[in-house]
C-alpha cells in the first residue's frame, strides 16, 4: 500500500492565493463585459420604447380625428372656455398651439389640456397659467438627457410640401381659392392662420385644409403620419418670434416636409435628388434645432434607421439609405393629386411638373421601402 506524502497532497490542493487570482480575473472580465451587455440591452430597448411612443401618438391622432371629424392641424387656433382664442400669457399675443397640445386628451392628459383652455389669468388675479411642461412621450429615449427639459419634441407630423407664405383668395369664386398646401401633398396643415378666431371676416380668409382619413387615397400602410426628427423644435411656441414671421417657422418645429428636386425618371425606382443634401434622412444631425426647412426631415440617433408611423398606425424602422423619391411617395397622401403648394391645382400645372408625374405613375415595392 502506497501513501501520498504531505508534500504531494499540498500540490493537489487549492491555495488561497490562487483563489484570489481567479476571483480578480473574473471581476476584471465582468467589469468589461457587463457594461457592454447593458449597452446592448439599452440599445435594443430604446428603439422599442421609441416605437411604442409612436404607436401611442399615432393612435391618439386617429382618435382625435374621429372625435373631431378631421385630423388636427400642425398648428391650431385653440378656443378657450370663454370662446376666445388662446393668447400666450406673457405677451398676450393670439398664439397657435401645436398638434401635440390638441391630442393631450387622447394621451390621458385631459387635465393639462383643460389648463391650456383656461382664461389667460388665474382666478386669484395676475398669476399667469403656465401649462407648458415636459412630456416624455413626445421624446425618443435615445435623445440626450440635456434635451429633456422645457417643451421639446422629437416626433414630428407629415406636413407635406413647405407651405406657401399665404393662402390665395379668389374673390370672384371663393370655392376655387388656393390653400397654402394641398391635401394630396401630406397629412397635417395650417389650422391657425385662416381660422375664424384669428380672422373673423370670412372675405379675408383663405381656405384651411381639414384632412380626413378618407382623403388618403394612397395605401394607408404606406403613407407617413409622423416620424422622428432630432432637430425638431418645441411643442409650445414663443409668440414674440412667431408673430413677427407670421408663424411660418412653426411648420419646421413640429413637422417634417419633402421637396421636389432634380429627378431622373429612367431608374427603377426613379431617382430624386433633394434640393439640399440635409433633407435626406439622418444627414447633418444636430444642426437644425427646429430653425430651418433644410433640416425638416426624418432623423434619429438609432443606428442607420428612423422610426416611422403610418396612417394605418403600423410603426417600423425605415433605413436611412431609402431613396429620396421613395420617401417623397411615402409622404404624399394622394400621388395622383400632388401639386405645387400655393399654386392653382389645374391639370396643366400638374402635368408640367415631371416629378409629380413620376410620383403618380410609379408603384412601390417592399424592396424600395427598405432597400
């Protein structure tokens, strides 16, 4: 019978120093791997939260349209409880409110909406009502923490082509008046500038476009309702600046647009080069800040994609490599009726615009939408 010596037994045992070394190695590995796992988890959860927020907003916009008979405008004249128009408390200017304010009752914020509709001053006397607060549902969780103060907005609605500066009024035939933008070009329009609360004389008002679900002639699951834009503005407007420029910059703050540029009709799909490169999705992030039509386009901080909600309320990530022509088609609500904003919508004008002809004639495939 052979016995192991004490020396051989100590070799087979695990010494304390070895345990410490192994534990130290495992701690080092955990310190490197766990933050990466957390980052991967956050990177997956944030786009999902963003899409859930968009689904909620799309449903709220639809419910609002059912309740009121039409979608809200991107800007609106808000009637207070006493029947007068909303005025910004500090300046006392009649001030539009955005689509985001109009859907507050539809996102379980009815008390806040009631605050907006109260008279300018409180019951006590001179204290101003300040209903403008931060609402996390209006912002993508991927946006930086520094932007989460005040009344920021990173989800914007489809406002079609940029509005013409004014509505054209035909005094001899009011039914043929030309609006600032045509319903076929997008989904949300100006419900403020020509509203009776703002312009009480009907002879001095131009037409407003009241967009209804049945006016969407293209496929509803391929017509953009709202999208992301990290360079959007605020859902509450500064009336001093807005009143000076006629509220034209509000479309930039709360909406996204498309613009015809240089077309090449021989490709499949046809190619459209926007008039400025920054109108392509996800180009020049962080340079717009809700102040320029050149950055009034879909953008996000998600890798290589932008979340988009369609009229059908389907939400999907849209790759930022999408053709600008395809994006333009997804923005128009009625390809057959697309026409230049602020100009008479007669057949001669439309047929002379090759870009619009391409929009009418080309049928999209799934491969075009997500190349």
